[in-house]
C-alpha cells in the first residue's frame, strides 16, 4: 500500500471540498455547486403561555411588518410566531415559540395505587359540571384501608365487590363504569381543557392492594379540538394575525 500516494489524494480531496467559485456575484461550493450564504439569524424567544406570545405580538414587534407574520399551531402544546419569507434562502424567522414546558401530565395507561391515583387525579384534571370526575374519585376513594376488591371482567365492563370496614361484613357490589368523560390538563392552561373519553379500570396488585388506571379511548381526537381552541384564543387576542 502506497501510504504517500493515499495521503496526497486525501489532501487533494479536502482542498477540492473547500474550494468555492463565484457565479453572477454569488459564491458557490465547487463540490456541490450550492451557494455559500451567510445570513445571521437571531434566536427566537421561548415562552410558556399563549398570553406571553400574544403580548409579544401586540407590543414587542414595533419595527416588524405585522401583515407578514403568522402563528402556526403545530400541536396542542406548541405554537410558533413566524415572520415572512426573507433572504436568499427564502426562510421564515421564528420570533417566539410557546410551549407548555415540562408540565406534568396524568399517568395514562398505568395502574396506580389508590393514593397516587387520587393525588394525580385531583391535581391534573379540570373538573366540569356533568363529567365523570366526581364518579371516578368517589369510586377509587372507597378502595382504602380494610377494603378488598374482586372483579369479574368480561372485557368491556368490570363488576367490583367492595367490602368496607375492618370486619369486611358490609358489601357493596357495583359495576365499574367502563367509559368515563374527563378533561385532563394537556394543553395551555389559559384554555378550557378538551373533554374526551377514557377507559376506567381497577385491579388488585400482588399484595392485594387496589389499583386504578385510565386509558385514552378517543383516538387522539382531543388534539384537534385543543388546536382549534388555541387558534380561536390567539385570533381573539391578536387582531389581524394569521393563525394556521
């Protein structure tokens, strides 16, 4: 193997890759004939509420043509305030990106012990008149110390026999409501949270302790509703702003 020749060829390859040529006043890379452009771009701000994004639009863009701006809703937890096309590359600047940050969400799809379930449920659900939040809390609240639960599961509903008190002599037998309607906090807090359906399940752990879980059952339709509400909220707070 001629190491000297390989070394020289490698040097030539690196030199050729770094060469540029000028055509029509623009500088191109000789390797790919793509323009070499230097267009500095300021980093966008990151905020954690819709109100902050709207305030920036209304007060913080005195020198920017507002007719070229648009708010792009990319999901139930993310909105970007974008500028118009600019520069040789025809890129859009992102002035502000609003997200809900690292806000904790309910642990869907996991069986939790009664205490953990109740804590998460109370702090991460938005109660509404006519929903099933009171029912879920009431049912799981009866699965406390001195309580045993047996279930007969047909794949759709569950029948729970709940014995209350230390003696276990007082029995309540009731069918667990299989589908419940709830409004967990999953989008920006300025909005009324979208209501959707969940599969409610209970079981006993290895030590005989009761556990409860919620499983999403609306196929993700809540995301579309949340994005619609975000669009309406921004449009109301930012007259003249295009919201996509």
